[in-house]
């Protein structure tokens, strides 16, 4: 990681508003109640952005540390969906108190659930919240089977506008077509896929590979939890933007808070494990299944 930028909690909302570039996302940020909840939850803690030092870092597990990798896509809708997906990872992990988990198997199940939830939002539910972006990023053939029914689409929009079950992928907290989507996605992930459906094949295989990836964290998964806990009740550092060339430089900064010192130490400890995990994911995935 390089060019690490530290964003204070009270600066997060402005940062997010500037991060999204398409008019549809910008309008939704200011108008839809889901995004107001989205912003409130994000600005509870500081976050960090960074540039890749090595291409292998594209597969790093950093969003759980509240580190957001900066990417530029030729298609701005893909770019907005990427950032939305990563930020949803952060919120879902935090609001469900996964950082309190001490059992690795439970933590692994929670991470799988976190990926499911983030994917459901960035690949499915977002089309009922941000209007008129269908197929502007990429074809959404799998999702279209649910959107083709106009009644389904309207029911989805109503539920996501007024209900409060935004941060769980437990199908019992949802209803109607949204529940149908969750159950259909879980069936692909956990049981089997249609071999003639490339999207279903991708979903199925990606999750099998991801389980192998998560196993590499068994010896140090609690570092993530300790790092996040160190940001609880964080007190602002100072009123200026902090940018670091790398994690080593970040560790040498005279942080006022012992919690921040602990946080940076844990980030350093997990750089090596991130590289290991990323290489596992990259080697195991099928050649035609592009990551990121």
C-alpha cells in the first residue's frame, strides 16, 4: 500500500459525496433514506484510502480494516459500484459486531455472509435504489429475471425506501422479491449452479475459492477485530489531512492516541498475511473469471 490517506470521521461524509461520480449515485446519496443511513454508519469512524503498491494488492482483504483501495475505471458506473461494494463491506462488518467474534469458524461464516450481503447490494438491490443504471455498468442478466416483473421492481423499491432491515442477509428479515433474491443467491453459493449460466458459475466458484482464502486467516483473524476495536470511540487526531507513503511511515507518525498506535501496529502485522491470502485467491480462480 502507498499514498495512504487518513480521513477523520467528521470528514467521511464529504469524502463519500466527492467519491461517487455518476449523477445517479450522487442524487441517491442526497435523496434516498438508505444512503442517509449508509453515510451515518460510515462516518462513525475514520477511514483510509490508498493506492496499490503491487498489483497483487487488488485481492487484499483491507475493507475490514476500513482501508479503501482507490481505483479508476473507464466506465464510471463500474467505478461507483466498486466503491459502493467496498464501503458496504465496511458497514456490514461493523454494524453486525463481527469484530467481537472470538471463534474462527463463526468468524469465517460471518465473512461469507458479509460477502453475500455486499454482493446482493452492489449487484442486485442497488438497481431498486439508484434508478436508471441498469446495464450501464455491465449486463445484469441474473438480476433481470427479477426486475422484468414490474410489480417486483416496485415492491423492491418500496421496501428499500421504508423498511429498516438493510444490514442483514437473513432471509427472514426480508419479504417478497427481495427474499426470493436472497434465497436464490444462497442456493447458487451453497448448493449448485446452472452450468449454462456463466454468472451463476462465477458466483459458485468464487465462493468456494474464498473459503480457502479465509482459512489462511485462522492464526490472525482476531487482529482485524482488535484493529477495529481500537477505532471505537476514537478521538480526532488533528485538523489536517494526513498522507503517508506506506504503512511503515504511518507507524512512525506521532499519533496522540494509543488506540491509533495499536491500530497501525495491527495493520503492519497483517500486510504479510494479506499478500499470502491474495496469492491464494489469484491462483485458485479460473482464468476466465477476472477479479476486480
